[in-house]
C-alpha cells in the first residue's frame, strides 16, 4: 500500500510541476470566455460576501435567531 501511495504522490507532484511549467510559458494566456467566467465568479463571490457581512454587521443588537437552540435532540445518547 505504501508503494501505491508513493506512486500517486509522485503522479500528483509531476502533474503539478507540468501545470506550473505550462503556466510559466509565454504563449499561454486566458481566453475571452475564461476571462468572462473568472470575472463573473469573482464578482459573485465578493458581492455575496459583502452582502452577508453588511447584513450581519448592520444590526443594532444580535437577536436570538442568530444562535442555535440549546435543546437540540441529536439522538446520540439513546441506548
């Protein structure tokens, strides 16, 4: 089993090195479609993060609905 893990680890390292070498090449660039998808995803993640943080931080005083109830029955103590 140790040999298999070592081979898989070597494969992952070799793949990572190949990707880094390709990224370092001058002729590799981002296509227009890739740029659009990347920009949309970054804007979406940042927008959602800012929305959530401002919604939480604008409250005057935290309310009960931000906390889990203390009487949750997880059924882990049943015999």
